[in-house]
C-alpha cells in the first residue's frame, strides 16, 4: 500500500498524464495487485441512462485506452449512440485510483484481428458463440454453440465476427487519487488545455 503520509503533489507528478499513468500502472503490476488492467467502464444510453461493468484494458498509448467487446452488447450499443465513457482503475493494494474520461472510437479491423488471434482458442470460441448481453435460452445452449463452432472450424483459424472488436477511449481528463490520513485524500486532475497540452489542478477530496 502507498504510504498515506507521502503526499501526491502537483509539482511532483509527470507533466504528461499518460506517463504518470504508466508509472502507477507499473507499480500496480509490481505490487502483485490482481489483474491491474481491470477497470470499470461507465457508459450511458442516448437518453442518459447509465450502466457500468468491469473490462480488461489490453492496450494504452498516446492514442488512448483500448478494451475489446461485442459491438452489439449493451456497452457497444450505448457507445454507438453516445460515444463517451469513463474508466476507473482501483488498485487497493496501493490505495490508489485513476479515473479517465473521454470520447470513444472503434479500433481498426487490423488491430481487432491481431488481438483476437492472440487470445487462447477457447476465448475466441466463446466470443464467437456468445450474443453478448442478449437473452439466451440456457447455459447448455451456449455450451452447445461452442461445441458446434469448435467442430466447424477444426484445424482452421477462427473468423472474427464483424460485431466484435476494440473500443478506444481518447482521454479528455485524468484524475489520480491517493489515500491520505483522516480522509484528506489527494486528488490531482489533468484537464485538456489546447490540442496537446494539459492543465494540472488539485481537487478537494
């Protein structure tokens, strides 16, 4: 756990929020935090009804933060209607959180295909078989779908459905949160300032 006596100060953070995130992410990995790439992602429908679930963020770089999903799932449909989202990473072992908000775009077909084919075959089969977020008749129906697809594509590369691929959140803001004593926690936010710059500001806990 991070030391609650050590402050998170504006003058000490990296001026680039992506580099600051990468440093904290590496510390989370080194700390043994379970699935440090897990993040809650919040979306909303066109009418503003919210929903949230955990995803695994598989890539992050200067272009944004990428997770993969069925585009016809609830989050996929909501992001088509309202292409804005919020991510929340929580690393309990370090007593830290990072919030990221921004717009969302789909990754290229080539990026989605490369990631899909890097997954274990069982995971690829499940993604191919599952009409994600839709009502299905039973668990047995899903399992039978996997069996049928495994037989159909025996000794073949599995196809990538048009309805499955990556979603990239392009950050408009980052917030770094760190535990401090007596609930006087540190919150440092990076907000967009022009095309390439960032404004660093402190938020009250």
